[in-house]
């Protein structure tokens, strides 16, 4: 697994947790309309760029990026 694949999501969760801890209530950071716009909007824009087969195949690519060992070839 690539280190950045691990550090990115963990860092995002830590940053969100720190914001909630320092800013008060978690409900301030969760807004259903905003989440729909960001998540669904992002998926639809990606679907505009790629065909359906590529779009659906992206889950396999994400799985391989997250769970496959990184092999570094050094000369």
C-alpha cells in the first residue's frame, strides 16, 4: 500500500475531529445538502468525463490502490 493512500484519509479524519473538538458541536460540520452537492456532484462530473464502464471500473482501481503492496525497483 502506498503511504499517501493511508495518510490522506487518516489525516482528513484527524483534521475533521480536531475541528469538531475545537469548534464545538459535530452538527455544525454536517450539512445534508452540502454533502449531496459535493459527493453526488463529484460523481456526476466524473461520469461526464468517463464512460460508464470506466466509471464503474474505478472501484477496482481504488481497491488495488488501497490494498496492493507497493513495489519499488531500484537500480
